[in-house]
DNA sequence: GTATATGCAAACAATTTGCACGCCT
DNA sequence: AGGCGTGCAAATTGTTTGCATATAC
């Protein structure tokens, strides 16, 4: 695996953001550092970083969003699709289920976020 | 909400299948009952049934798969992408987190299924 | 030097949408 | 009769891929 500047920029963006960016969001930020970086390269690097376990993915509304690998869960608002980090949640994990090897848990809490509970909020999706 | 025959067929397919079908899989089965049903209609009905909480969704490899609402979790094999139902898993659930209302937990166990652990299995993705 | 990653654009796959028409109520 | 759901096809969206070039090692 080559250590290109594109790869480094992509990884740095994920590790320095708390915004749960999707691929295009990463691309927009990456262009600040490398003005001609291509969207395809961003996708390729996000993909390989994910495979290596250097970053993690959270799927929201059919779109992949990326996050650093520090262990935590997520809450996703059903109205505005905002993603909120969830720490300090104790969830017992199986190592195995009926002969199937379990090495990962994807856990997403879903509901209505604090802001969308207010009646003056019209639940506009933030896209 | 109108009770059309298309809507009824789609719901029946989900409730009578244990295969975790995606939209196209539902479409293929639906055409047995209604030969000229359109894929768009299948998508529209799956969407509204999901919104109403009549069926649930499990996302695998970027594709929505549908399941009845009986409470259970899922295991997804990282190699072959097979979905296996997981029952009898005790997971404590928050009703609220930092002011955010939690009404749903999406929990997916991931790993290598029993079959893919055998060395003669080449991990062909079942698509 | 050579393999691998890149930029670019075209291809792809899943899903959504616009429109004219048909069917439930 | 009126409106919502449908079939159909085209449009969108997110993502992947082929290819010639550039770059890391």
C-alpha cells in the first residue's frame, strides 16, 4: 500500500472531523489541500481505509458516512438525519452465534433528536 | 392510504418470506401474482410500509433488504453477505440519550458465517 | 524501473420521480 | 367524480471502473 499524499489527506480529514462526513464531504475538504484531487480517488482511499480498519462506516439513509475508529456508537435522528455520537454505552457482545464467528457489532440508536422534538421544527432533512 | 392489491401483495411477500429480500427480489415474486406490477410501485409500497412501521429494513452492502417486524436482530457474513436471523439476544435499551428520544435500535452482528469458515469455501458473494 | 495510485470520464446499480391514465371510495 | 395509486420510462444519486499518466518505493 503506497503512502500517497491523497491517502494521507483523506485519513487526516476523517480523524480531525466530528461531522461524520460522506464521500463527497470528504472530497470537498480534500480539495482545499489538493485542489485537483478526484472524487474517484477519495472513494478508493475511503474504501481501502475502511477495509484496513483505519476508519469506520455508518450508513445513514443509504449513504456511507465515515468516522474515526475510537469505540463508540451513534444516534441517528429519523427526521433530520443528524448523527450524534454515543459514548459510555455498555452492550454485551457475543463472540459467536450458532457457529457463526462474530467480530463486529453495528449498533445505531434511532429516534427523534432534541431539536426535532420542538414543535417549531419542521424536520427539514439536512442534506 | 389506499388498500390496493399491489400494496397487499408486497406486504404479504415480506411477511411470508424468511429470505430478507431486496426490492428487486420482492418485485420478481410480486410479478407472479400481478404480472404487470411495476418496479416503481414496489419501491413506493416498500417505502410507505417502512414509514408506517409495517416492515423493517436491514442494510447490507449498500442495499436495502426487507423483513417482517417481529423483534429480532441480524447477523451478516462479511464474505458471502448472507443474512441470518438472531433471536434471544438480550440487549438493554435506552429510552433516551442526552435529550434525544430513542425508539429503535438497529443492531447487526458481523463476521464470518459457519459455511465461509470452511477452507474449501471461496467466499463467493451471493448476489 | 516497475508496480501501484491517480485524474478523468464514462459506466453502473439502486432508487426516485414526472406524467398520463386507471382504479378505489 | 375526484384523488390517490399505478405503469412506464427517464432522471437522480451514490459509487465503481477503465484507461492513460504520474508517482512512490
